[in-house]
C-alpha cells in the first residue's frame, strides 16, 4: 500500500518533469521558458523525492530527501530571479506579444548611468 | 508487474526523454541565458534520476550525491548570472 502510493507520487513527479522539458522546448522566449521550467521541475522533483521517501520509509533517507526538497524550494526561485534579471539587462529580447515590461525604466536608468 | 515496478520503469523512460528534449534546447538555445537555464534543468533531472535509481537498484548511496548536485547547480547558476551581468561593458 505504502509502496503503491510512492509509485503513484513517482509517476506524477515524472509527468511534471516531462512537462517542464516540453515547456523549455516549446515556449517562445527565455522568460516564459524559465517560468515553465522553474515551477514544474521544482514540483516534479519534490514529488519524486516524496515518492522515494514513501518507498523506503526510513529516517535516514527521509532526512536526505527532505533536505534536498527544502534546498530546492529555497534556491529555485532565487536562481530564476537572478538569471532572469541578468539576462534582461544583458539584452535578451522579450516575446513580441509581451504586454507589461516594468523593468524598462530601470534599464533606461542603468544605460544612462553607464554613459 | 506491480505498480512500483511499472512506475519506476516509466519514470526512467520519461526522465530520459526529457533529458533528450532539454539537450536539444541546450544545443540550439539562442542566448547564453537559455543554455544556463537548460543546464539548471538538466541537473534537476539528474536529481530526479538519482532518486529513481535508488529505488530501482535498491541502494541509497547516491542520494547523498543528489544533495551535492543541488548545491552545485545553484552555485553554478549564480556564477553564470554574475558573469552575464558583468559581460558586455565596454
């Protein structure tokens, strides 16, 4: 019963990981790609590791898996933010249908500051 | 075939497939940032694969490697972003 639940969680997590791969392949620009991959892969890995914990049901394994999950949940948004901001100021283009671009003023200021 | 065997085998296939798809983006990705994001996602898939491997081969040794891979992936992304921000100044 416990192993079955672990297997189902494992399957769900892998489906989310596959979805993040499809997202990084299909999305039109860098920022939407990051939006797809960060969320889907974080949830996917969380579910896969939760399935592993349920399968083993051992305190040592649970400690490792939960530490990986907590670390990923803490660092994935930070990494996405940092790389997105660096890419924006580096001049990676937005998608042509993008509606809101709130960092444009900052970009102007930064360009003027460099002159 | 029990459910856990089925799901482990399916997970191996699906994670391998997604690693292939991410490799395509790593190869064609127009900007450097695209490739950095793809690398980050690759290491995430490596962690998931390690977890599946530990069930499939009945050994939990590699779960420690998962922690290291997670830390190294984050540090690598931060370092790449740092040098990306410093790059194009005249």
